[in-house]
């Protein structure tokens, strides 16, 4: 299972989903699905854009949870 830390990161940086969408050009629905961890697939371009915009690594955004 993949855990997405987008909600935590946006909270720490005091950013809103709408701000990230507007500034990155990523569809708001895509960001919302990542935020609430309901996304089933994500383009690598989206991950790259989010990491660049938030100035984080992929490992900080996504984590593999092993049960």
C-alpha cells in the first residue's frame, strides 16, 4: 500500500489545494484525490510537478507501507 503525505505537507506549508492547482497546472481533482488518499493511479509528471513545487523528494511525498 502506498501512503501519500500530501495533506500533511500542505498543512505544514499552509497551502490550499486550490493554490497548488493554480500554481502547478495540475487538475484540482487529481490533487484532491492525492490529498485524501483515494487516487488509484497518478502520472509521473504529476508527482514530478508536485515535488518540484513543494521542494520535496518523492520519498517525502510517497511512502510504501508494508503490513
